[in-house]
């Protein structure tokens, strides 16, 4: 199983403001490889969760928690999900 990294910032209006949740998978050599990341951005009354990488069952609890936390005005950006 990989490690989890979370970085929080104050809510703002622009892209990249907010929190990020990242899951890193260990590799044999070099740096760990990013497997899944959730970036949160706030814009007015809407929150966008940008999902990046590969969603695996072990990350579903975190994703469900994020969805519950930011309802009812939530947008899921799935462009970078593999």
C-alpha cells in the first residue's frame, strides 16, 4: 500500500486554491509514483473536485467523504481519471 499526502490551503476563488489529497505508490527505484489525487477549488457557491490518476477501491472512503463535505453544489472534473 502507498502513502497519503494532504496539503490544505485557505479557500479562494482561483484554480489551485484549496486542498489536495494525494496517494503515492511505492516504486522499486526513484521517487514514489502518484496513483490518485483530489484537488479542491472553490468558486463562489460551487466547489470543484478535480480527480487525477487511477481511482482504486482503497481511495473510495476519502472520495465519498469529500463529496459529502462539499454537497450540494459540487462539480466533479474527471478529465484526468485513468
